[in-house]
């Protein structure tokens, strides 16, 4: 869970510069021999002396490098250069610009900040503390302060947005409602007048406004979906007579997917066929919404051959897509092909779809082709084939049940057993008994027992015989198989 | 150059500061990513007719598994609302985990149930099952009751999985209120992908305190009256709407609330089911499922649905809240420890390089780092000389960030689902955001510290806590 308040502690950054006095308070002059990897900055920090002081005391010139071996003065007691408020550092050194501003700046700050300090410190340590502080903190501090203002501002802005939005929403809704009623009225009048009212003038004028256009389309589509036959067709005719089609096509070609999708829906409902090629490309788009909308549009636009779109499908035909397509086929009562024709499609998901449709539309003439699919290389296809055979209660498959069973995966074996509704052949009954007694897998034994139980009186007798001799585990399985209350 | 090195050393010296900065950046990035993902989802939803799933013969079948321990008062209502969810192929499995309050008898009586000869096959090992019941009433054919010896929530879920005959299962807290369309929305991700396999989906958990509920349905949504419940509304909004959406998009989600999640049963069984030895079984399962999928090389994802689908009563007393947060903390640690091989492990991609480290540093360690920082500051304040102006600026910064972040989350909720209709409720939410850092946050830090403490001193206290029954799952 979030807990974003864990940041009070970072304040310790400011206490990371402890204020202990410089070592050399007692001596009057302190020297330091520079070691090979020491820089001016390092030495300055070590002795808690500002770097410009060292530069002054040693009359150093730029660049301040190659100091190795040099013996530098790092501390001078009571040097008038130390912490003089007036900024006069003596005539001995040649001042450069940056030293002058440094001194004035730090002196001023020292003055201000010395008032905040609790105990008297040497001016040196205060100055170096502040300069060290400032050298590394300022950007951060300024950023933080800026961010704080931003936070406060954003809270206020947010509050304002929320409140304004609520008001606008109400007003907006009211306006939209008026428009909706207006256009609904116009369209209804158009219909009742047997399509004689001339709307072309109004449409030309009003449809230039995007919002009006959207509401009008919305009302038209809505009305169209509630009508049928000649009335519905005339609305479509009206649509085609006007410029609205142009706008729909614009939407379909827009770069935003959600606008494309809206356009596709309009296309489909208003029977615009010019964009078929574009729709075919959208079927393979990576956006899932476009995939579905394109599929459904192609189904609706080709009422005589609704599954035309399957030809162009390069990707998996998702279950969600299949559900939608089936729903559309049923709802619009569209003409369905003989699905057995497509059982050799190279896209496995399409084959699965066809198998499902065969079961749902009860295309019994597909039986032979179905049985062939039991040998399909794809496991999912075989799984669906078994399911379809089960639903359609095709008895023939009883014959070569054993043959298929041996080669199948475990899941499909279970499915096969549950599909063996009426194990007529005696050899199959024996096969089941064998499974019940000898198969290592609990689920298989149970499924076989259920099959045996369903196989008529002969099966039941066999099962009872087994139960008598069974151990506790097997007896439980058989009891389960016989219990009709468990409809699993 | 010198400046650069000085700053680097300075930063290293101040690791805690860096920690905060990284954490804040993460939060902001996650919030922005969540915003985009939310917009995408809301737009997408406009094109979906969920009723297609409802009436489709091709819709997948789901088992709802609801473990129950001593839920006597509300169990009948809860079961009723579960069996009337809008879906066509599903069963409801209630697992009675050795209740001692007579709830088993109540249910058997109320739904006219009888014991059936169900042969229990423990594919996942569980405590013994003493009986499986179905109703004599054919209208209740989808209801199944399992009676077993007490074993905890994970154990009960596993028993439900063993008995389930469907391809997917939904794990829920029995006293959570599930919205009617929830199953339709939660199952959709499983059926709409072309390339990869969705292994689990999670939903948002909303706070039901003080909402009006009739017949197992939320009639009106009200902002809770208790301060503690109010803060939790903010917490949940921040976490769900501004965090999880982003993780879902990245496919780095590590936690699906135990209150409501739908899973691919085959994968769960392949992973061995829920782990009984942890109090954080929901998170632990997801991590294990991810590892399993990564190892197998298949492309997969864990998806998140931001629609409010599940409503639950959150703790409104300090004591109950404390127990809950303590337990969540220990659950998190359990998961992190069990799967420590993920830590910055390149082999596991995003899971190892981003998700696990994030959880490690910013969910587990956060309260510890904060406490350490506070103690350090107190020490310095007493011994040394901290600069107070700076301190106050920093404090203000942190506080404002917290308040701003909460306000953003209120806006998120306003613009997306707009469940809190009253203007006064929205303003109250913002007001709560201002108070939270002072009144609420220190408590949760304390509870998490105790959780860490309890974890590391030993698990003897753990068993006792479990006996009390299942409290709310970590959202």
C-alpha cells in the first residue's frame, strides 16, 4: 500500500555538515604539504577554510592545479583577511573579480545567518559552513520551493476544475438533451411524412457544426436500430444523400483509434461499402477494439456472405470476437454457410470457430468432416471437435473411440470419456472397466466410471459388480459416478 | 567536473534523501501512466456490450470460491447475492472452514441441502473434507457447499479449486459485495487477447462503510463517517486508480486483491495452488504464477480492471486496523522472502528488475526508512545543531506532496467513476487528505513496524491470529 509520508527524514541532509571548529584554532600559522592526489578544494574542506583564503595567503594564480609537494599556508590567526566585514583584504594580494563578489556575498550572508546561531562560532567556520552549504544545496532548495508552489497551485486548480466541471456538466447535458429531442423530432416527422419532407436544406446548413452533426448521427443510428424494413432503409437512403457519409469516412481514417471505431460502427449500420479494404486492414490491427469493430462491420456489410472477413484474418480469432460474431449472426438472422467447408482453414482458431458453429447450428451433414478433424494436429482443434461431437450426439464416433483415445493428451482423454455418452460397443465397455480399475489418474477413473454408468443397463451392471469388489477409494469414485445429484 | 563529483558524494552520503526522491518520482510516473491507461480503458468500455458474454453459449465457465469462517450473521445474504450474479455458466462453491458458530447448519437448512457422494480428489493437498453438499432445489443447482476441517483461507481456496469443474475460478471474500456485472467484466480480458495468455485479473475494492445496501446491492454510495474509514477511501483510491493501472499496463502487477480476483485454474494448479504457510496468500500466488510463466517462456499478463466491482467494509477501529496492517506487512515479507531469487534477476525481466525491487524498497522498507530517519533527526536535534529553517521547508514540501497526491486521486475518481455524487463528500475527501499525514499515517507506520517485529521474532503468534478467522484480504 502507498504511504508517501516517509520523507521527513531526509532533512538530515542539512545536518550532514557538522559544525565542529577547525583544528588549527590554537596555532597562529598552519602549513600543509600537498599530497599527490589532493586538490585545493579538498584541502580547503579539510581545514574548514574557504578556498579563496588559501589562494590569498599563498598568492596563488589560476589554474589552481599541480600543487603536489607544495607547502601551503592553510590557517593564519588574526589575519585581517579573516572575516572582515568591510571586505578589505589587504594590499598584499591581487584581487580578482570572483574573489571580490565571493567575499561580499558570504560576508553579507554571514551577517544575516549569524543571528540564527545559538552559540558563538568563529567566523571562519560559519562562512565555510554556509559556502559549503550553498555550493551544494541551492539548486535543490530552489527546486523544492518551486515544487511546493506547484503543489499548492495544483491543489487549487484541481478544486476549481472539479467544481466548474460539475456545473458545466449540468448545463451541457441540458443543451444536449434539447438537441437530441429536436433531431429525434425531425427524423420522426420525416418518417411519418413518408419521407417526403425535404431535409436537404436543413441538413446542409446544420451539419456543418460538429456537435450538431454528432447528435444527429446518434439519433439517426438510434432510430435506425429500432426500425426495420422499408423505414430503416429509407433512413439509410437519407444518409447516403447527404454529406454525412463523407464525415463518417473521415472518422474511419482518423488517427485516434476510438474515433476510428465510432466511424466503423456508422459505416456498418449505414451500409457504406466503399471502405471494405480499410476494414480488412483493421481486422489485423493491434488494437483489440478495432479488431472487433472491423470484424462485425464486415459481417453486417456482407449479409449474403458474412464470414467473408475470415479470409483476411492473420491472427488468432479470439473467443471474444467469436462471441460477438455469433451474436451478430443470430441477432440479424444472417445467412450462414456450411461451416464444414472451412474446416481445412490454416488458421486454427477459425477451425475451432467453425466447429463451434456446426454444433450451435446443428449442421448434421458435417458429421464425416467432423470425424476427420479428430486427427487435426492442433490440440485445441481436437478438443473442440470432441466437444462438438458430444453436443451433436454423433454416435459413429463410438467406433473408433479407443483408437483416438490412446493418442490423446490427458485433458482431451477426459473430454473423450465424457463424450462417450452411449458406449454401445461392448469392447468400449470393457475398455472403460479397464480404465476404472487400472488407470493411475483419479480424474480418468472417475470419468470412465461416469461413462460406464451412462452406457445403459449393461454398463450399470458392470459398475455394480466393480463396486462390490472395490476398495474404499474406488468405491467412493463409483458412488460419485452413480450419484445423479452431482451434475458435473 | 569537481562539482559533479562533489554532488555525487553528497548524494551517496545522503542515501535517504535519494530514496525519497526516487520514490516520489515513481509515484508521479505511476500516476501519470495510470491516467493514460484509465482513459484507454474508459474509452474502450464504450464499445463493449457485456451482455454479449452473458448470452453467449461460447462464454467460459467460472467457479466462484468463497471461503467462510464464522460468518454466521451475514452468510445467507452473501450466498444469495453470489448466486444471483449476472453470468450464465458458473457455480458458487462455499467452503466452510470448520466454523464453530453454526453457520454450516444454517446454510444447509436455508438452502435445503443434502450431502452428496462427491469423491473428493485432493489435487492440491488440503485439510480433510468432511462433506460436500448440494441443494435439493433444482433452481439452486449452481450452489455447492464444502465442509472441511479448519485450515485457513488458503487451504479453503485450495479445497474449492480441487472441487471446481470449470476452467476459471474467482476467489472472493464471502462478505464482500460483488456487483452484478463483475464476472462479465473480469472474464473479458481472458477471452480477448490474440498473442498472449491472461493468467489472472484483479478488480478494484471500494469502501462500503456507511453506504446504503439493500438486498445485497449498493443503493447509494456515501462517504464514511469514521475518520479511519475515510482515510482508507483515499488510500484505496490512490493505490488502485493511481498505482495499479500503471503496473497492469506494464504487466508488473504483483498483487491481486484476495477480496476479488479471477484466475486461470490450470495455471494455479500447475503452480501448486495457494500457499498455506503465509498470511499473504493472495500476493504470494500471483508472484509464483508469474515465475511459473516466466520459466515456461510463454507470453502472459496479469490484467487489472479499474471499474468498481467489489465493495467491502474496512476496519473503522484502530485495533482492527492495526491487526490488518500487521498481517499485510507480514504477508508482504513472506512473499519477498520466499521469492528472493527475483531480486534484480535479469532472467525474470520486468518482474525481477522492476516489480520485485519496487515492492522491496518502497512497500516493505518504506516505514523502516522513515522511522530510521525520524530517529536520526531527533538524535541530531538533541546533540548537534540542525538548521531549523531548512527543516521546516523540507517538512512542508513533504506534507504538500502527500496532500497534492491525495487530491489528484480525488480528481481521478471524480473524472472517472464519479461514485461520490455529493459535492460535500468530495470536499470532505480533500479535507481528510490534509489531516491524514498527521493523524493516520504515523499509525500505519507503527503497525507496519510491529508487523516487521512480529515477523522477525518468530511465528508463534501467527498461528493464534489465524484461528480468529479470515480478516480482510490485502487490496
